[in-house]
C-alpha cells in the first residue's frame, strides 16, 4: 500500500497487466468496488449495456447518480489474500466531478468495507506503510 | 505402529491445527456498528462503519463517528466536490449523504444508540502514529499504541502488502 499523507492506496490484483491502485475506503461508497468504466469493462467482460447488469440510482445533493454493476469474472486479491469475486460498479450517469477519471488525484477505484466480509481482519500501519489482512480469530 | 507412520501422522496433525491467535492485550478496542441505508429500492447493509464509543484520544464524551478512511472528512459527498455540505443532521458522509433514515445495526447484545442527531467522522490523521485493526467478525476497531511494535506477528510477510 502507499500513503501520501491524505490517502491510502492499495494494489488490487485483478489478473491484469498491472494492479489497480484503489482507495481504501470505509464508508465513502457503499459498493464493494467502484472503478472506472474502462476498468469495469475489462474486469467484467461487459460493455455496460447488458440487460442483466444491476443499476443503482442514487439521489445526491450534486445530482442524480446511476451506477451500473456486475460480478467480476475472477477473484480479486490484495497481496496473497483473496477477496473473492466482488461486485464491481462504475458511474454511468452523474455530475462530471463525481467520475473517478476527473478526480484531482489519480485513482483507479474505491474499495469499500463490504469487500472484506466477516471473515477477515484488516491491519493498517501508515508509518510502514503496510497493510495486513488476517483471517478472523487470528487476533485475541 | 511403525515409527515412520507415527511420525507422518503427527506431522499431518500439526499441519492441520489452526494457528494460535496472536495475543494482543489491547486496551483500546472500540465496538463498531454498521450503518444501513435503503436507497431507492436498494438496501445497503454495510453503508458505513460507525463507532458509538467515545475515542479516548479525543477525550470527548460519547459521540457517533463514521470511520472515513478514504476522505478523512474532506469528501462529504463521496467525491471531490465544490458543493457545500448539507448541514442537516443525521446524515452519512459519502455517496449516501442524501438518505435518511440511517439505521444503526448494532452487534448482538449491544445497546442501540437511539435517534441519530449528528454523525461526525474520523479518518487517517487518527492513525498517523497508531496502527489500526479492523476486525469485521467481532465488530471492533483496535488502535495500537503509538511507537510500540505490540504485535509483530500481525505483519508476517505472506499477508502483508507494503508500499
């Protein structure tokens, strides 16, 4: 992981040529993984127009947001730990400022707390910087 | 029983035994609750992590705080935005800012905090010196003491991602 004094980015291994650098999130987004449309298409093998995609419409102070979601085709890993096959969304409609591609800092996605499930413990040390993912019950 | 077979059996048993939990005498465990929000037909049971206990490092009385590691309070709407925050109370930080009610799903045997008047947030600055543990199974947040390598076994190479 990296820490730049205001953000934690962790590398997600998705089977691609390079890991996705995603924000480690605990409440900004309710989705397990929010990424760009380009990455979403690669991760899901879809183009976003499939009728069985999930659509989430959110009312929002900055304007309505529509997210499109589907299940990733394979497991996503952080280091040696698998997070399983996550639901992945991209923002289809919404204000430009909401799109990850337009954020003032580079980020490939946002990994939410629902990605981790009940079977894991996440340890984060900003001074390292380092992050460890442990099985539940491994800390007394 | 031949000695070789006994040795093989003992080795197999040793490999299948679960590892012992890492002892961690941590005075600062905080129970957390999930915030649940229904947004236009979709229920998000894990919309945010809320800490009901007071944080001893702040010296404050009991408050309800949203753990906000991605934004640390700087992105109340879930993305960088020039829109001023909504002063209405009882709202989450993030993409679900516009939704009420926010239901606090407390762990078993935990009291419900009651109506939500105000939800504050805490983020990365809280953990500049003190490593954070998020135990999703036991609904607890641990803050390790600063500048002490209390549990080096946590950071084993096979499960640690470094910068």
